[in-house]
C-alpha cells in the first residue's frame, strides 16, 4: 500500500504539459492557419484593404455587443493600448492580404510565420532584457522548422512584390504580440479588444482612397469570407488577450509558430502536397513548442521582462498542487 501511494503521489500533483491558456492559443493557431486559403480565395472578388476593413470592423461590432456593459469605463490607457495594437493589426493584415493577391496561401503562411524570431528580438530591444534560454532554444528550433517548411519553394534572395510585402507584415505581427504581452493583465480585456478591432478595420477602410482602391462589386464570396473571418478574428483576439495574461510573448510566439503547419494541412486537403522536407520542418516546430515548456523553477525564470506582473492562474479543477 505504501509503495503504491508513493508512486502515484507525484503523478497526481504533476502539472499538465500545456495550461488552459496555452491550449487556447493552440486552438486559435489552428483556426488561424485555415484563414490563408480563405483570404486567398476572397482576393479574386475583393480588394485587400476593403476586405481587411470589413473583416475587422465586423469583428469589432461583435465585440461591442459582447462587451457593451463595460465600454463606459474605457480608460485612457486602454484607448492607447487598443489603438497601438489596432495599428499593428492594420499594417500586418493589410500587407499580408495584399501579398495574397499574387502568392499562394501556403507561401504566405510560411513567410508570415517568420515573425517567430522577431518577437524575442523586439522584446529585447523594448525591455532591455533577453528571454530565458529555453525560450530562445524553442524559438530557434521553430525558426529552423520554418526554414525547412519554406525550403521546397525557396528562390534564394529573389523575392516577388507579394513575398516582400508579406515579410514586412511580419514585423507588424511581431509588434502586435509584444504589445499584447505588455498590456495584458493591466487593462480590461473587453474594452481593449473592441478598440483594437475597430481601429484596425477603420484604418484599412480609410486607407482605401489613399491607395486608389474602390468598393468591389457585390459577391457572396467576399461577404461570407469577410463576415466569417470577422467572427473568427474576434474570437482570436479575445483568446490572445486572455491567454497572454499568463503566457509570455515568447512562449506564445512559439505556439503561434504552428500556424504554417495547420495551413499546410489545410493546403493538403485542398490539393497541395506537403513534401518530406516540410514534414521535417513541422516536427521541428512541435519540438520548439515542447522545449519552450522546459523552464527552471527559479523565480527569475517564471516571467520575462515583458510578462505581466499578474499572479499565476489557479490550478484547474481536480488537480492537486504539491509544494
């Protein structure tokens, strides 16, 4: 009896491999990976700025309905935080969508995911403190996997306009993740989500006349894609803001690195082939996610400089915490 108890006690108190916020990020990453093919198809029926505008304004209106009771308490800090994040949403998604007019959804997903190594570099530059070693190793593995994923279609240093714009969009996406990590836990989740979605969509619509883009002819393709992705974008932003209250930007980024894997699966179902080299890249990305979970128990390794100072979330119901 004593031996049985000794063996099972450590197992009972062992924390799950991924926390609930991390699992939420895995889920939205899978959802995120499916959007590339949808946007690529919608670009045959709509201009990029109009589509991004419809997508995020609709997402913002959904969030207004959800959080209408707390909007009156909007603070200046929340307005600034939501606006800054909204600018990065506009820049990231607008450039990415313009690129999708001329490159395939799989290529876009692979290039977009190169924001992975940019996040810890932006953290370092903004907060003057490097991420932990396990996080850097995880990001390195994920980046190596992304290179293998993009390898089959690589064309050296010669980039098309669509590829170049997509690469520039990764800087804005990395900045979005860092900003969410900076403000998470110190602002109201609902109010900031409303502001960032409406700012991102509104800027895109306002930019249309500047770049000579008009309103497209009516098509159920862009209507369904825009409204559907708007609802998905609302869910994605809510989940990101909630989860990154306890998940650091670096660890969140490694999880987001699974996006091209999911995009590759969707592409495969749509008829694209995933070569063996790309499968090896996918395995490296998964390894990066797992390595990023390996962190010492020391106090200084629990949070990076960009992490919110909030307390760790309580254990899941039914789990046993062992000192």
